[in-house]
C-alpha cells in the first residue's frame, strides 16, 4: 500500500502540485497552526502551483468530537480547498466545506469520538476546486501520525 501512496504523491507532484516538508510536532496539546507551516520553499507562487500544507504529527483529545486544531487553505492559492481527515483504515473523521484562499478553521467537529492511542498512517486529503467554476482540480493526500491523548 505504501508503494501506491508513494506513486500517487509522485504523480501529483509531476503535474504541478507541491508538498511541504514534514513538520515537527509541538510539545503541547495542539497541532501546528497554519502560520507555522512552511510553504515558502515550495514555489507556490508559480503559475499553476497549489500550496498543500503538510503535517507530520497532529494531536487530538480522546472522548470528544470537537477538536481545537487549525486547518486551512494557504492564502497564496488561487483555488478553493476541501480538507478531509481519515483514519489509516479509511474511516472518515472529518470533511470541511470549501475553504477560500486564506480561510482557516480553528476547530473542527469529528464524526466520532476517538480512543486514546497513536494512529500511524492517518490521512489528510486535500481536494482543490476552481475559483470561477466550482470544478474539481487535482488534489493530494498526505500521511501523518494522529496522536489521541486521554
């Protein structure tokens, strides 16, 4: 399965989408803020490029659906973005509405409460849509460690 994900990431990069370097986790109970995501090195200002935030580690709290994490569409993008979070087994925990460039969510509501533990291989899925016509463009999937604390 990791070969398939690697191939998908390579194909997405080959058609003009760029992924950020993985981020280091913070020691507190929060995910990195969108302003902490380094997107300056991915040439996102180039024509046809879309900045995709990448996270190495996200921390959530067990036993509650509402999570205080920050997800968003980088302001330099020229497209709408929909973000989904999935467990490694494909169970969808969250899906945003269409986020305009620069729009940031400060909290999200999961579809289910999570049990404490480390979920290696969780997925952040980014679907991108044109600004004039709400037509789906290509997207990306990134893999991260989801830590759920009691």
